[in-house]
C-alpha cells in the first residue's frame, strides 16, 4: 500500500512538471520584428517640434543664450519597398524655424517647393540611405534645422533582428551645431530597449525606451589664443512603434549637456566658463493610412 502511494506521488510530480513545462513554453513571448516597412501607398504625416538651446558665455565672457525652435509637418508617401530599403516621397507644407543668435532673432520657413517631392530612401532600420533630389528643398540649413538633418537626427533606429521584451539595441548619431564661427560636434550613443508589447484591437504597439549618452567637443583659433569646448551629458526618450503596420506613431527625446568653454594660450588655461546645451524633439503621427 505504501509503495502504491509513493508511485502515485511520483506520477503526480512528473505529470505536474510535464504540464508546467508545456505551459511555460506556451507563455514564452515570441520575438517581434520591428522594421520600417509600411505597405506601398501608405501616407504618413508627422507633426514635428524641436528645440536647441545653448546658454553660457561667449569668447569675450559675455552672457549669451543661443538656439532655435522648429515646428511643422512632414508628409511621407511610401512608393515601393525592397528586401532592404523603403522608397518614399516626402513633402512639407512648411516647418517654421525661429533662430536666436547674437545678432538677434530670425524667422523663416523650410520645406519642399510647391508641387515637388523629395525622394528619400530609408533602410528598414529607419536610417536615411539616400536623398536623391535635394534641389526641391527650400531650406536655408541654419542651426541644423534642414529637413535632411531632421530625418537623420530625430528619426529613431530599429533593431537589425527580431527582439523580445527586455532586449536592447544601440545606435550612434552625430550632430554638428554651428556656433560663433565654428562647429560644435555632438556624439550620441543611444540604447533602445523594448519595454513592453501592448495589444489592442488596432494591433500590437511596441513601447520602447531610449537612453542617451552624449559628448560635446569643438575648438577655435582666437588670434594667438585657442578656445576649446568639452562636455558630457545624458538623456532619455520614448518610442511607440506600431508593430503590425511597420511604422512609429510617436517619438520623444531630450538630452542635456554640461560643458565648458576653456580659453588657452599654449598649454596655459587663461579662463574657463560653464556652458549648457539642451536638445529636445518630438514626432507625432498626425495621420496615417
């Protein structure tokens, strides 16, 4: 009788493990493929808002605040796709840009010429591979608020292979910001992480966080002296990607850099002033079909 009970107990334990293993296998989340590849004929309209602000002192030690804002709309039509690339036509009714410099404030509009479309080729990761007819742009390219720079700097990067919740991938971007007759070089290392996969009647939405590590550098000759910029910072972002439609609905980012301007004569530092830089941007899907 005792042996029979032991055999029954062993059978129950083994059966429980078998069913538990089957259940775990059933509940294991599937990997999801996140790629920018909307169906040909898809029309996407994104509203853009972005800001760059620099605060500190100029080369003469005077307080200054420089920067610019941009707000407007970018419209993409997917013409065709291949195994590696997405071919689109881009138009913009106008992105209004306000730039604050030491000489004052200037307003202007960038976009595409009336009746013309910019031919933009994206990789399926969302990178800009090619811009084929930049002559249709009516950009002035001040403070990097041209449409090509917006696409390269503010569009999110997607993973090269399918990912599960908790998986991460990285991307490197570089910005060049004009500043008092020189260029500030901003290096961005971004780690994207798939935090969750939300399901609704409209399909699956991948919720992705972005963590930014940023560095800044630059230099300029000053008639026997030299000015050097250096700094580091961090930032965050969030991306909502429609996994069943293969395009994103929202992307927001912000990062801050604490830097310094150092003026040197040879190896001797004459003066050092703090400098702060803030960059933020948002792209929201205004319409898609």
